[in-house]
C-alpha cells in the first residue's frame, strides 16, 4: 500500500495531483502551525512585465498561532481580485475560458 501525505497549498501544483494518483491513500497534513507568506496561503503567477507575481488569500488575523486547519479565510473581494489578475492572459492563453471558469468555481 502506498500512503501519501502533504500539507495543503493554495492552488496545488500539477505534480501534487500526480502524487495523489500514485497513492492508495492520501492524507492532508493540516496539523502543523500555519505560517503567513507560505505556499499555504499564496501562490505565484507569471506576470509578463514583472516576472513572477504573488497572489494571496487573506487569512483572519491570529491564524499564525494555530494549526493550518484552524486558519480561516477573511471575507472580502479577494476572489474577484485574483481572477482580475489572470485576465491579462485572456487573449493569449488557449484555454483561458476553461481555466478561469475552474478558478472561479474553486474560489467561490
């Protein structure tokens, strides 16, 4: 039996799905302490003018004192702001509409 374990990420990377597919059981390791400015609450996108650019999910203050599973997302307009950041690729990315619809569903 193959067992896989990994902490959650904001928009998991593609290889993570390959790892999940190779395992018989997958465990989400959400008991470590939450850390701000980590891959748990942010990820990066390629910005044509600046290179890599970060997108983050705002987390309610005080989350750094507890585990990942105890962190709560802050209310606000941040999902739309992240989707707006992706719109610069609308006319160049061949699968933009499919991908942006998936991102919108995930952020909803």
